[in-house]
C-alpha cells in the first residue's frame, strides 16, 4: 500500500510528458561538466552525435545521489532510478536538445538493443520524434445519466386557425387600433406563483470549466562563446646591488625605528596617565566595557520543600538585619485557578534566607493563600504587611523570632516564646513558622487579588475624607494597596476612635468569639473589624496593577537603618478626631498607576465636590497607552522623587511629575519580553531591566538612551520575576534576582556600577530638563502640523484674502524657525555643560 502513491505520481508525470510530445520512458536530464567528468560522458568527447549512447551503472548513480545529495544532477530522478529493475541505465547525449536538456535517460525495454543494433539508430530517432496517437477516451459516467442530461426534441404542437365562413369573401377595411382600448380583443396569461406546487431549488447541477490564460511572448539572448586561454609571467626582481643599497639607506632605518616604537606601544601604553589610571572607570567618564561581567554571583538560595512548583512573586531585604532577605512564594499559573476555588486549603509561605545559614531557610510566615506582594514596616521592621490572592490584607509580627534571624540561635532549635500564637507544627522540629496576626474583613476588602502594597511615610497620614494630615506620633500606621477590582485602598493599623463603652463591648465580643488562630495583643482590635479607611475607585474603566505615590516609603530605605529600641505598641495608638488633625497643604497627592491594559494613569486621590456639595473621585489628569500589555513595574527614583520608571512586556519608559505630554525616555522593542525593572541605589543614571529569557540589562542614561551599556546573560535559567538592590555599605552593593522556578540569586555589583561619576546628579537634572524641553517642543510642532493640515483641508468656498493669508503663513514659518534655532542653541549649551558635546 505504500507503493501505490508512487505509481500514481509516475503515471501523472508520464501523462505530462505525453502532453509535451515526449515519449514514455524518456527522462531529460541536465548534466554539468563536473558530473560529465565523473561518469566519463563528456559532451563531444566521450559521447558525440554519431555515438550518443553511454551505459551507466545504477549503483554509481545512487552513490552519487547519497554523496552529493541535492547538489547531484541525478537527485530529481532519484525515485525513477530506484524503481528501475536493471543494473545498467542507458544515457543518451541529446546534441540538439530535442527534449529541452543536453542528456536524457532512456528506460524503455528496447533501450539495451540500440547498442547491439547501431544501424537502427535512425529508425529509433524517427520513432522518438513521431507524434503520439491519442487513445480512445473512456466515459466516467453511465449512458443512462448521459441520456437523462441530454436535450431531446419534444413532440410539436399543431394549431389550426380559420375565419368564420360568413366572413369569408367580405371586404376588409384595415385601420389603426389600440389593443389597450379594449380587453375583449386579446387574452392575457400573466404569470403567478402557485403556493400549492411551489418547490424551492435546494441543489442545482451545473458544469463549469476553468481555462488558463495564455500569452505569447518571445525573447532572444545573445550567447557568447566561452574560450579557454592561458598566460605566463615572470616576477621582476631587484639585483643584488640594488638590495644592498636599499638596506643601507636612511629611510629604511627610520622605518625600522618607527616599527620598534609601535611594537613597544602594543606592549605597554607609554602615553597613559598613571595618576588618572589609579581612579575608577566611573570617575574617568563612565567608559563601557571595562569588565566582562559587572555582576558577580555571590550566593544562591532555594528551599526544595517549599519552592517546588512555585514561583517568587515578591522580594524584600530586611531593613535592620544585614544579609537577611525574604521572598513570597506563589503557585504557577496552571494551579492558581484550582487553588483559588478552595481558599486556604493549601497554605503559602514567605521564606526568610540568611547569608549566615545559606543551606536552609531561617523563618516561614504562613498565609492562608498566595501572597503576591509584601513590605516591611518602616517604623517597626518586625511588622510585615502583605497582599493576598483573594484580596485580603495580612499582617505578621516576628518580634519573637529576631534572634533566629540574627543567627544567635539556629533555626532548628528555636522555641517560640509567644504563647498566644498557635503553631500548627509544634511536634515538628525544623524551620520555625509564624502565623498571621491580623487579616482584613473579607466583606470590606478587595474583590480580586492585591497586586501592590506600600507603607505611608511616618510623618504623614490620610484622613477618612482622603485629605493628607500630619502624623504627630511619627510612626507608620497606614498601608496603601491596589487590586484587580479597580480600587486603591488606604488601611489604618490603629484603634478607631469610638466611645469607651462601645469599644469595650467590641473587645469583649472578640474575646468570646472563637477562631482557628489566635491574635497577638497589639492587633487584637483588627481581628474582625479591619476595614479600609479610604478608597479610590476607577469605576471599572481602568484596572490598576502597580502604583507609585510620593508619600510612600518605596525606595526610600536605601541602606540598613538603625531603629530605636522602644518599638511602638499599636494597641495603644488611637486615630485622632478630625478636628485635631492638621491638614498638610504642600503635600503632593498625585500619583502614577500602571494598568492591566498597559496604560499609565496620572491622577489625584483628593476627592472633588460638585455644585451640590457631594464628593466624587476626580478623573485622571492624563491616560497614555504607553505599554501594549500589563505594566509590571512603577517605581520612583531614589534621587528624584518626580522621576518614575515604568516597564511593560515590550519596553520601558521614564516619566516626570507634571509633564503630561508623554514619557521623557521610551525604549525600543528589543525582541525579548521585559519582566521587571528597578533603579540603582547609588547612581541616578543607572537602572536594571530583567528579561524573560533570563538576561539582565544595565542601562546608563548618561552614556546611551538607545541601548544598554551591559547585558548580563544567563543570570537565571528561566524568567526573571523580581529585582531588589541593597547597599550594605558605601563599598558593598548587592542585587537580588529571582525567577519563576523559586530560585533566589544574590549578585555583587562591581564598582563601575555603584560608584557615581563626577556631578552625576546635576548632570541627570540637566538631562531630564533637556528631554522635557524637547518633548514640549515636539508636541508644539505636532499641534502646528495638525493645524496646518486642517487649514489645508478647509473647503475652497471660504474666501480668504491672498495677501493676508500669505503674510500669516510666512510669519508662522519665521517664528517656528526662530524657535527651532533657540532650541538648538539651548541643547548645545546644555551638552557642553555636561561634557557630552
């Protein structure tokens, strides 16, 4: 059954050859000079017009096809040669190219007899040139079907007309008469539709024939005869006397001295400034390419028990304990839908790692569901807030486990001193586990997963009406979260202000209510009454994923800070009444938000009032579709609070507060997906971009805004999910990199990337101002072009004085030219000041 298609193809090819006038068994073939020499069938030498036949071994042809593959001239005839039963094949030299090529294979049964009967060659040629006779056609349908489809002449009807016998022979008078004047002179048979016998045509048999379009054309190419030729030459050589004269000349001695100096220059640069060489590459002008790898792997962490089939969604360094880092583990995309149906069936963890004990984890924070983001409290590093996959906000208190993280007590022998916290794994000896101490009310929280979370500054708090007021306690007590339900919520950790009797009744109800987990004393008041203080609703028009506010502590803790020994007790803090709050007028309430659809929104959270006095959420100041898909990073610069870095799958962009024309800098699509981005903590011009292929890009805006100054390949073996820098000291900087396989890697940043260049902050300020001016200039040009286009498209019926219109156009062109020259002069002066001209 496998050979049946081959016979069918061979029959089709034979039919094509017959249509072209080619006898069966004859296969034209074009042989190059190399193939002719290989098989000893060179044209006009081995084979001629008088003896055009050559027997080739079938085995030799098959070996040539296997050796040279598609380069072999016999490769189009591979199947024909394999199907041929004889061991030798007849090759015929076609001098006149009768069948279109210089050779052809003859596979007919009479082919072998031509060598034994050379006298019949002419008869054979005549038979080959004879026009084939057409065969009798066979009908593909039955005679009955042909008879049914054929048109037959039906029986004719005979009609006889005669006059009345009385009128025969009478005189006839003819005149003009309108038939429409009388209906009795004719009978009309109008067509109508008979509903009783109406048959709808559902299928119709018809024939069609496609005819290809033919075009006759002719061309002629002049063929030049190739001719082999040869020549011979002898080199010109100097005599012995001339050689000695050249060797003794002064010009040759000077040339050898220059050659010696060049060799010395290749060995050691004699013009280098030794004092300048003592400095770093950053001080010398940020020259790229000084080292092959600017990031050196320092440490790697993974926990096979808890990181199996999980990825890292968030990462944070401990603010006070050096070398301690925490990562949040979430399930892969394939398992999120199954686990979200039964929330809390399989707990998730936040895992703590330490440089002192790199082999295993030091602490586990248990959560009823996956934690997508978390952050340490800036006033009390023992308090951690996280956003859950079901939209609830979770709090942990690790005060009793600080000694375990500091390394003074091993993780396997730790015994919890917190008797109020219930531990699910008391019998198990291993990594200590801390349960959450507070969780928001499920009825008043986000309706979808929380994607970003930040603490407000200790000096600022937000009232119930969304007004920024002064925080007299100077303790961070409020959290800001955003979720996929289209809302941004503010949460307060303090006890709400209410009458003492009502507050005592609430505490008594909390004590009598039994739950599966117990709460430490500082957050007893948040057990079942934790609701958002203030909410920003985008009304379903936008879905925020990441946000950045000027009042948040993100990227402000750039190094390890010293906290006071007396940590705050949140159970003793109260929300002050509205009349005792001092409103802060000079606080920036505008913030940037990245949405699920790739939009960058710049809006204000202050509520507006309409004419009736009712409050409403204001509309965004501007909304730009900068990224085509979901935004994964919105981060402010640690040096400029009005500069924001945003990243999406295709590119990144840099924005400035108050600039509504668009981004200052926007990258091109590099072919790899951008997954995360972060600023450098020590250099204002440097930031890092993580890729989906595991590579890490290092960008320096003072060197180039078009391409990265360095690309670190093979940072991880899979998709990079998080980046987090950390400055241990002025001479020690690390970068934490995580992937979707649950692996954490710590890289040490070399001096070239963390040591700032001379006047780098002032140079970056001038750079951003220059980009801002250029952006405004470009927007004005676009407005002018659109205005000119509208003027050109106005109807010609409007009468405009030609002299006045020409004068206005000339004036506008002169103003634009003057404005452009002023901009070029400003750009030149700025570039000269920063040393880039």
